[in-house]
C-alpha cells in the first residue's frame, strides 16, 4: 500500500471514528423511545452496530479496497476519542436544540392543521348531522300529527260502534285484547332474554 493511500485510509478512519461518536450519541438520545421493550432494544442495538460497521467498512473499501490493518482500528479509535474530548458536549447541546426546534415546528404545524382543517371539518360535519337529525325529527312530528288527524275520525267511529255492540261481544273483544297483550309481553321477555344471551 503506497503512502498516500495509507494517509487517506488513516484520515478516513479518523473521520469515521468521529462520525461514529456523533451517530452513537444520536442513537443514545433516541433509545428511551424503545427502552421499555427488551426485544426492540436488542433489535435496535444489533441493527445499529451492524449498519455502522458495514458503513465504516464501505468507506474503508472505497479508500484502500478493504484492507484491514492495525492502524485502521487505531485511527478509528483516535477519531472517536477526539470527538468525545472535543465535540461531544457541544454536539449533545446542539442535538437538543435541533430536537426542540423540530418539535416546535411539528407542534406548530399540528396545531395549525387542527385549527384550520380538522376543527372546521368536524364543526361542519357535526352541524350537518344535527341539521339532518332535526329535519327527521320535524318530519316525524309532522307525520305523527297527520296520522292523528287522519285516524281521529276512525277512532270516533270505532268508539261509537263499540258502544252499540252487545255486552257479550264486548267481553269477547276484551278477551282478545288481553290475549294480544299477554303475547306481546311474552315476546318482549323472550327478545330481552335472547339479547342478554348474545352478550
């Protein structure tokens, strides 16, 4: 391996170690979101280290065709140590500012969407359903009133005819009405029993 290639390899690995420190702190900052799940924690750790190892090896492959030497690991550790000593605290503060700024933008847009789109749509839909329900209620009352007006003369005629009937026929009609009422009550009880069994 020529000297220039060795120099480029060391520089790439120092920068790779520096990058590894940055991405590791970023990963650790996001890890509380899945810390409650043991399976997800192990999965994310494995995926993180596997992906970063492949990424660093890809950089090494582009620089010196993937030759592994002892100084490659030393350069990577040097870059990581340089990050921890020089930039770790600064980057963590910067990362927190970026996260808070991103969350502020997200909250702003979420609130704007809720106020400009969701709330008006919900209001219009609620108003529409209320208007439809009120219309049906008014129509039902109108139809009920019309039915009462139409059926009232028939009721009077029936009551008049009923008063003219002999007492034996009246008793027979009372029996039929009592039987109908009994069957109606039995049907209601069975329906309640069936509904209770389904639950």
